[in-house]
């Protein structure tokens, strides 16, 4: 998931271990989880999170759940309404669903005592006034949010269909991005890049890509053309014996 969580914890003096097994988080003093996860879109169910939070809280620990993508996720698994129970911090962002990455704005939901500690450490000028105004207006515009969720869901479905036409499997993601995990990922990354279509690759996992949604009809057409060129190249490539 986000590398910055591990880096920030290490800077704060923690011995950091990144784990793929959810149950391993129970051994931590500070457990950080992204839900839905980036880039695979994995979601951990709320009851499991609450059980983990109670276990950590009982030993003086803390569960931090980064819900940057929960605006397009299954809200029934959000812990935003449970932070008063203690031992939970929920992080939210304006940079994903609202598309306001440039204002560098987010917020934390937690119990009153932890909120006071965060306020004291961040100081009074952590966020600029204009950024706050953007955030207030974004959160207040419920009609825009509903319309955007519907549009994103439709576009994500359209992208799945387009990728499927060229035998590109979708393994996960959210309605903001799709997660691709297959052997042809490195070749697809290069072929799309040659056509000026940028997707996210991961050096430590060459068989994985994350692809966002095209923003306009010309961009959809550009992606389709790039996929068609890649598929044609694969079809014409000589097959190795024994493969």
C-alpha cells in the first residue's frame, strides 16, 4: 500500500514491518491499514477491524485506517462512526474522489483526547484557509457526490468491458481505478506508454498495473487504439516452442 505510512512510522522511531496477513497486525502497537487498499482495492470487513481495534486498544495500541478511497468504497465497512470507542484513527482525503490533490488537504477522525494530541502536534497553521474552504464546499455538495459516484461506477464498468475485449483481466480496484495482475503486464505498460497512455506500474511487482479512468471521449478512443495496437502486436509475435 502507500509507502509513506511506513516511512512516517520509521521517522517517528517505530520498528516497522510490512505484512500481507491481516491477522499479523494484532502483534503491533501501531497498526496502519488502507481500506479500500491501493492498488488492489481489497476491503477488510468492519467486524474484523473492530475486533483488531479492541485488541490493540486493550494493550494501549492504536489502529489507523486510511480511508482515502472510502468515498467510492463500501461505506458499511468504514470506521468513521466508531472512532469514539477509542484506539481508532480514520484518515480521509480530498485528493482522490474530489480530485483536489493539489490542495494537499485531508483530515483525521478520532476520539477527543487523540484529536487534542494531534492538534497540539500539528499546530494552528497546518492547513491554509483557501484549502479549508475547498474542503467545506466539497463535503457540503451532496448532489455532486451522488452524481459523481454514479458516473464513476458507469465509467469503471465501461473500462472493464474495454479491457475485456483485449483479454486484459481486471483483478480488483475501485471505481476510481482498476487493478490488473497478469503475465502480460510489463508488455502492456510499455505499449501503452509508447502511445502516450500512462498507467502505474510497480517495480517490485512487474506483473501488476493500476489504470485510471479516461476523462474524456478522445481519451477513451486513445486508450482503445493503444490496446488494439498492443493486442495486434501480441498476435503477430512469434510463439516460443513449448509455450
